C-alpha cells in the first residue's frame, strides 16, 4: 500500500500544471488501478474460475459498465483535464474493484 500511495502522490503533482489530456487519462487509469488492486486484494479476493457462459456474462456486464462510466460521465463533467483524470480513475477502479465485487456478490 505505501508504494501505491507514493506513486499516486508523485503522479498527482504534475497533474496540476500539465494540461495534456493524455497524461491526465493515464494518471487517472493508474490511480484507479492502484486503489482498485489494493481493495480487490485486501477485501474482495476475486476468483476467475467459472463456466464459459458465466465468463461471457461477466464480459458483457463489465464492458457495459466501463462504457457507461467513461461515456456517460463525459457530458456531465466539465471539459477539463482534471475531470478526465477523475473519469478515467473511476473506469480503472470499476474494472479492478467494483466489477469483481459485483461478480462475487451475485455469484456470476
């Protein structure tokens, strides 16, 4: 966990003066992934062993959720690179922590 926090803090500093949307999106994904992987490993413990039909359902639900977050929040948030970072961090966090939690909770 300390390495994740350190990496996020180091990456957060340039986010306020680098207005490049590519950096903001990359940082957002990294932030969401870093937080998500900690939550998943500590509290969720996701297993990938299941039947083929359940894997297909997982993929469909996962992609639908990712698209909903990525594209659904775009018109709701201001057009600014910091909000791009927020949106992409939510995408990363959903893919790494929220979706596995949903799958485990509903036994998919």
